[in-house]
C-alpha cells in the first residue's frame, strides 16, 4: 500500500482519567498529524488506588476490544500506576507495540547535583516493586524521597474542570520535600496527572527545584515505533493533515460531562461513552 493510500497513523492512549493528556500533548507536538483515540477508564478511577490484580485483569480485558475497534499502530499506557504492573501481561496478548510510562528516576538521578531527588506519585506507584527496582538500578547513589498522593490526581482533574486549586493543600502534600534536611533539587512527577499542576507545584516547592516527567521520552518512543511502520513515508502530508482526536470514557458520569469543555478546548471531539 502506498503512502497516499495508507490509512492515517493512529494510537490508543489509555489511562483511568485525564492524566494521560499530558502525554498526549507531547505526542501531538512530535507528530501533529497523528490520530489519537484516548480512552479514560473512569469506571474504576483512579488506578493509583487499585490492587495490582485488578489493574492487570481490567486492562488486559479491555485492550483487545479497543484494538479491534481502532486498529492502532501503537498502544500507550499513559498511566504510571498501570504501567508498573500490566505491561508484561499486556504484551503477551497483542502484536501491537505497547509503550508504558514509568517514573523518570534514571534521568533525575543523572542530573541531580545534590544527589537527592524526590518522587511524587500515587500511593500505588510508590509501593510497587517495579519502582523500587528503578531506584535500586538507577539511583542507588542518591537519597530518594517518596511522596504518594491520590489527592493531587483529583486536583489535576478539577483544574481541567475550571475549579480553583487550593495552594495550601498542594503545599501540605509536598511538605516532606520542603522540610527535608536536604531538599531534593529534582522532583520526578511520577503520575501523568501531575504535569497539569506544574505551576502550582513550582509555587510551593523550594526555589530552583526542577520538575521532570516522562512525557517527551514517551513521545520520542512512540514516534520511533510508528516510523518503523512507515510513518516517515507519509512525509509532509502527514505533518500537515488535521488529525482526528477522539476521547472516550468507560462510564457516563457527571464528572465526565464536566470535563467536556476542557477536552473540546484541547481539540478533542465531544466525549463518547463506551459500553465495555
């Protein structure tokens, strides 16, 4: 099939809420013509509070249905909590490349001058053995301060709804970083929701604290995979096309309806509700 007749490249982005939109933002910047089917599994939101067995069963049950409907070139699990437990199981049941999002411990450790870094993530990600292995492998010469919060996930979703953020609440959550004997010079945002609170976090963390996340790295990885499938052959036509951006929830709720204006402002079509 020629580049002119090949179907547009597309990906599935998958999260329990809107956090993966921070990853989608980086992917869209790297590949402006890419079609995106974003699925928010809000039926069991947030993933950061779910047991590992629940996440594995849920994601592995939903993904074949989504693959059959949307024929993606790649699947991006745009959620740290899910990625730290489901990737191996998911990759055994699909031929589609699966890209996960994991905390950016490695670059944080490489860049830290104080040799003290912070990890701000959901309680689930903080407790995962996968996260501990990342720290042992890439940051064993650093002090790693761990802060787990599900409240920040809700705050990020509220921000997209237009609800003002209580800076004192954010300050209380990150207080362990601020009050440490040696505060971290780099804080890893280990949840895809948290980049939406970058401005608020910078206001309450010590001056000159750097925040890093995995969004750009995931975008580069996604582009590399799609280029191997022939994305480059579509050339300028791909870069100039107007992409189709779909957003799906797995449950129709008032909260989902409240997010619709923000999604439209980001270029997504009216949210749809999947009966799965």
